[in-house]
């Protein structure tokens, strides 16, 4: 049974449909990457999975259970973590408080999970008493991912985790994503840095105009000359 | 040196009293703004309501505080705090929550709170009339005269019972609020929701509980501020309406949505108000022998007359906002 299976998803904001039949399927322990041009519906698809957008057609299934149009707070309880692209931290809270908020629904698990998140992101342990808003972009991204990991999710959704980061931090974040995945967390992420993202992906989904254009393993997509020409900048 | 005592009585104590009342009110307004993003104009009437609750219970059991050696209104205050907190939650459920659920613009909530102001004032007048009353029923307001054992000082420092209680309550409230916001799970959730409501929601924070706690704190502190003001002066239905402006000035000066800013803003407005109506010639008069004869210290050297005290908060507001457009502590912008 796949960890997440979205079939023929249609949806959008108001009357406007942005998604016109998107299919996503990842197994547990896999990394899935959604790429595509601006306006293809990548982030919209992630929001649709996380119940932040009305899905009008199709179905989204998490571990065999339909989660179509389920409230985000309910999905967190079912083991899904979501890291928005922007405004993904509490800037005036300290790093540690940010992480604590991630496990708000399981206060008893906070100490153990803090240790685990600090293991993934050692710089955060050093800065745990600092206000998250004072950190650099890359460290903020770590705080954001750490917060989502605090509920021990089985599936982590990342919306462009490397947007606006320096190449150094970009690699760092991709390495962390790989490690988090190795620890048994399924990852589905939207990425602009398509080549690097596909390189660590088990599955890749190339979206255009709200539909799957190509769906294959990350490696196959990287080596596909058609994909390279149209979506990876040659 | 008597002049110095006069300064303490008229500026230090009066400023601390006014500042404490403003701070207690401003904390509530700023917390409501930080969680629900609207200016709650009915706040001052929650203060009056709290004071009236104290009045009612004091009238029902006059003199009962004597057994504990405290003024009866102080004994009744916790009950009034609880009732005002319930009123605050009730007002939210009846008037503000339905609007929020519809996703209206903040200005609609502000207008709604103006309506609630008029309604609360009307209800209070309906039951209590318009006359001025004392919260001390069959009791005497203690006035302490503290002699200062220093040469040349004959005047005592004068402080009344309610003023001491007010300052104690303000300190306790500020310390308790600090620990609540920085140590407790719910307090941290409150700061998180104030920072980023959407992320709070997707983190699984119970935002409804946070909203409720906000009203409980705001209501309870409003009851304290209203009661203390009524004990210090007298209880009138329109009492809090006069301090609504300084409280809002304090909130904005401190940085909207910043609890510590509200405290700083409250005391700033309180002290500047008392400093600006203080007659400085009293402090300068002892220096008269040192001045050339042509320079005579005038009889009255206050910066503004008492009757214009109401403009002082506006003045502070303008000055601070030119210097720091978002307030002393960086306030939130909707």
C-alpha cells in the first residue's frame, strides 16, 4: 500500500481550477519531488494534499484512508508534517519554542523529539535560546523543518525548502532531507532547483498546467533528454 | 526638601498609579489585538463592569473584608475578575466570533466593539443609574502618611490604601503574565498565534483555546484596573470612558500587540501625564535666592493645565510614533 496516493486531483481557489488531474504516489521511505514551471500548480498540489484547498474531483489517500478535504490540524494528528514556503517559523519565539509548538498536540513527547531534531540539525541546538527571526535563511529553514518533524510524521511535505538559499545551504538542506528520509519519514517536496532535487528523489513528478507531464523515477527523469530540454534548462 | 516630597507625592506616586491603571488596561487591548487583530474599544467598559461587580458584592456583604484586615472591595475583586472574564468570553461568542467566522475585515470588528461599548454603558446605567458612588461602603479609605526621618523635611509622603493595592496588583499581574507567556505551554502558543496564526493552526495549536484564554486574561485585568480606578477616585458609569484614550495611546506607544510594550507604554503615558500637569515652580522656588532678581519663578509653571491633561497622551503618541513608527517595542502591522 502506498504511503500517499493522490489520483486525478482537481481543485483550485474559488471557481478557478488550478489542478486538472494530478497523480502522485509515493511509498513509505521514499522521496518524491514535484517540479515544473511557474504556475504549474506545484505548491497548489501540496496545499491540496494538506487540506488547505478545496479538492473538487479525484481522491487523496494516506495509508489507505481518504484524507480528501481534511482539516490541516487533523492531518497533523494523522502524522503529516507541512513546511510552507514562506512564513514557516514563529519569528519572535526562540528556536526551542518554535520546535515545542510543532509538538503542541503531544506535550509529553517534546523532550525526546527535541533531542532527535537537534540530532538532525546540530546548529539549532546551539541557537536554541535565540529568537528564530534573527537566524539566517538556511537556519530558519532548519527551524521550519524541525518544527514539522516534532510530531514524528510519517509524511513530510516541503514547499520549496531551498528557495532563496545560498548553494552551500541548499546542499545542506538536501542532505538533511535525505537523512530525514533514511530515518523512515516519507518526503514529498516541491522544488525549483530541479536537478539537485531529482538527484535525491526516488520519484519525480513533472507538472505543467495542472497535470502530470512526466512521472518516473528521479534518475530516469534526469536522464530523459525531453525533460532536460524543457524543464531542467538543457 | 519638602518640595521634593511634594514631587514624590504628586508625580512619582500619581504617575505610578495612573501608569498601573493604563498598563493593566493596555495589556488586555494589546493581547486581544495580537490574537484577533482588532482594536477592542469596549475594553474600558469591561473595566467599569468589573468595578460595578465589586460594588454590588461589596454592597451585599459590607465590612466583610475587615475580618481579614483588607478593604472589602479587594476581597470581592477575585469574584469580579472571574465574572468579567466570563463576560468577556460571552461578548466574544455573541458578537465578535460570528463576525470572525464570516472572515470580515478587522474594521468591522472595531465597529462592533463600539456597539458593545454603547450597549454595556447603557446596561450599567440602567441598573446603577448615573450617580457617582464610593466603593468604600461603611469603611474608611486609609491614608498613610509616611514621615521621612530627614532634616528639613516636615511633610509626609502620602499614599492611600487603594494606591498601594493597585501597585501590588500591577506588579503581580506583570510578573504572572511574564511567566505565563514564557513558561507555560498555552502562553507560548499565544505568542506563536500572535506571530503567525496560519502556522499555529497547521502546527495543531488549539487556536480556540488561545482565543478564550486571551479574553479571560483581558477581562480579569480589566476588572482589576476598573476596580482600582474606582477605589482611587469614585465609581461612575462613564469612568472608564475617560481613560480609554490614554489606554489606547499606551497600547500604540508601546507597540501594538506587544504585552511588554503595553506595560512600558502605560507607565510612560502615566508619568508624562503627571509630569506635564505638575507645577514645576514648587521645585524651582528654593532656587530663587540664587537667581538674579529680574528672574522670578512664576507661581504656576505647569507645562499644561490640568483641564488639558487629555491631550498629553496624544502628544506622546505623536512624538513616539515619529521617533519609532511601530512603537517602543516593535508593534504589529495588520
